[in-house]
C-alpha cells in the first residue's frame, strides 16, 4: 500500500471507481473525483487548495451580460466518436495526452452514447469544450457525461494533466496552479492541427467553453480569472472554488456552477461565494442532497442542465435558455439560481 497524501488519494480514487462501476452497471452516470478534505492535503497545497472551505472573493453584481450569437441547437442526437491525441504536450516536461469525444456520422443509438473509436465525424462545425479532470482523476472517469455532451453537438477534449492524474509520477496537488496554461495549450494544439485532421475540420474556433470538476473546476475558474483565456465564451464549474483568490476578468462569458449542498471536500458555501463573484451572466444548480461526486440520482439533472446551458451559450439557442428551469427540475433533486 502506498503511503503519504498521494497514497491516500490513490486509495480514494479506487473506491470512487467502484462507485462508478456500480452506477454504470445500473445504466447511470457518476463523475469521479478527489478525496475528502483530509485526503486532499489542503494545508500542504495552500494556497491553490486553500479555499476549499471558504472563498475570500467578494460578491459582485452582474455588470456585463453575455449575449451569444443567435442560433439553433441540433435537432437530433448524434452518434459519438472517440479519438486520442497521445503526443499533445506543453514543453518537454508536461505531457498532455488528450481524449476527444465528438459528434459522429450515422444514427444515434436509442440507448444513449456508445463512443466508437475513430468513427467518422459528422458534417459541420461544432463548439469545443475543454474539460479538466479532478485530482487523481483522468478524462475517462467522466465519459458518461462528456459523451452526452458530444451526443448533443459538442467536441469535448479532455487532457490528462501530468502531475495530478491517477498514478502520476511525482503526484503534486500544487501543480493545479499550472493547469490553466495547460488547458489553453491543448486548445492551441487542437486549433493548430492540420486542417485535414478529422477533428480539426469540425471545430468552430469561435465557440469555445471550458468545464471541469473539483481540481479541474479550480483549473476552469483559473481560465476565467488569473490565467484568462479570452477565447472562452462559457464555463461549467462542477464542485469548484476560486483560483488563488483571483478576480474574474476579461470579456463577458456565461458561467454555470453545479455543486452539492452536502459537499465536504469543496464546500457548497465556497462554491456559492465564487458564483456570486462572477460579474457576468451566471447560474448555479445546487444538488440538494449531493456531495462532491455526481451520483446516479443527480446525473440527469446535472447533464440536462449543463447541456441546455451549453446549447444557449455556444449555439445561441433561446429555447435552450428557456428550458433551463425544466432541466434543473429533473428528478426533483436540485434548485436553480438563474441570472443568465
């Protein structure tokens, strides 16, 4: 058995994977995650993990409304393809192998997404979502949700971060501070692919969002604050908090926060404080009995709400914006604060 903080994190993730396998067997989704507050070693990882209990950000009024270019979301679901870019990296010491889920040609299976490796992409140009995993996670842990986004008309790219993923050599919680730059680099590399590359050919470079869970949510907040990527039009923050207390900055974007009220790893209070600090169009889905992970009862409310939000923010579909309260009410497990 490994020892120290990293060893406890690995143990926690193995337990989380068992939860995920149980839910998968039942035909539902679970988002994998970080460990408890003690297992995260927050005191050792300060200040990047110093705000998991309470954020120091102050509340701000919505002073800049995000207005997407009007459009229409896809009318039908897509089959889902999957492709891996194993050689993405930022410099010689930051490998960033990236898995991409994307809309594919054909007819979507009636039972839900069933990603097919190297499937032929669907025709068209689709928005890009950069997704960041949590501590001791990896992109595949979130496939249930990410493939649903791809089925709904998005290209979803999930890098594996070099020092915070499961079984990473030299595991280091503090390396979260470097991950926003990694995320932007992955976007750069996707957009710099040969135009004939099947994935580059379907990415719309003018419609890009970032999303993430736990440490990946902190990474996502960093992309809208301390390490602002001005290309981002929208963000989805799952069980996250601030990025070293940095203020949100740059052009207006739409932001959706999703957080369990019973979360003891990154408290709901911390997440809600960060939500209130966003000066742009914003919404927050609170899972009433939810913890740090998205469990089977919460999965549909989380997935449907985030999909409607992304359809509005990146496709500019007003019907999706109007459908947010209905999506949030799925299963009667959550409440929605909507300031979009």
